C-alpha cells in the first residue's frame, strides 16, 4: 500500500493494517504494528512511485 504524505511524496505502508512503520533490519521488511511481511511487489511499487516523485520534483539540470 502506498500513502501520499502532505508534501505529495509516497510512503510505503502495510497492506494488512495500513501502518507506515516498517522494520527493514532483518533482511526482509516487516510491519511494526501487525508483524506481517511487506511483499516484494509492494516494495517495488513504492520504489517506482519514489523514482517518479523524485523525477517530477528534481531541480532542472544546469546548462
């Protein structure tokens, strides 16, 4: 699940409970709230959204 924060940036959230606190220290991503694993698909979707956000909000290239 992806939330859009007040600044318009994407945030990864748990598909099971909606929590946005993710533990990535165990080699996999787990939700702090319910303990469910964050799927690789959700992480890939978030990464694509983050790249799109960065491309849209990056400063213009210097000439």
